[in-house]
């Protein structure tokens, strides 16, 4: 805001986004109530960047990753993040399904899971991104600034499979089940 006046807001904790190129300031809501947030290596897995509701999505604007993703000797990623509810891991933790971290291609949706065993989501390259979350479809989007999920490629929905696990089959492998139509 060039030569502008002061901006007044009620007491609270806010995310304030400034885009110099667009000469735009965006202030997103007070976080007095538990909300969804983004946490990851960009902030030392510390305070969540709060997501706001917009057009049926939860969104966090202006998340900056300074380098292309680097995998360290312990398998950690420099551009890792997850979503969580209520500023703690017990209320909800959204991340990659399965046993591996998941690279999220920019401007593409990925299927995620909401459980404490989820793995990290990885941003592949340096940049500033808007992170969108569709909690009903369990999709996360890493979008270039200014783009929305309407501009994204969306994956096919994930189907479910079932297996029997136990002493006879092994707790890790399991025996796949099939649908016999009854």
C-alpha cells in the first residue's frame, strides 16, 4: 500500500500476506478457535500457517520454499509439509498415504489421508505457492500463486483394497481379498 493509511483489525492472531508485484495485502482471520494449518520445514515444524476457507477449499497463501527439494542422508526432505488441525498432531494430521513421502507436482491435486501415520508431502522446486485442501475429497493442491484448483490437474479417485493379515500370512505382507459379487 503506497502512502496508505494504517490498517485496523481486532485483537487476535492473523496471517498477513504482502505481494509487492501486485501491491496487495491480504489479512486472513483471527485464529482464536482451532483451525487447519500448514506446518513443515519452511517453519521448522513450528507454528502452523493458518488456512482460511475460500470457495469450498481451505487455503494457505504465499508459502515460500527457498530451494529445490534436497534429500539429506537420513532421508529427510528440505521442502516437506503436512496439514494439521488445532495446532497439534492428535486432532488431525493430513499427509501422504502409504509408507513413503509423496512429491506433489505443482498445479496438480494429490490424494491424501487424515491419520497420524501419514507421511510428508514434498514440494519439488523452489518458489512461492498457495496450498489448497479439499477436506471432503481428501485432495491437496500445491498451486503457483494466483492459480486455484480449477486450474489444476486432478487425479483419479483412490479405490480401496482389503487384505487379511496375521500370523498365517505375515503382519507386513497380507493376503489380498477379492470381491466375489455377493
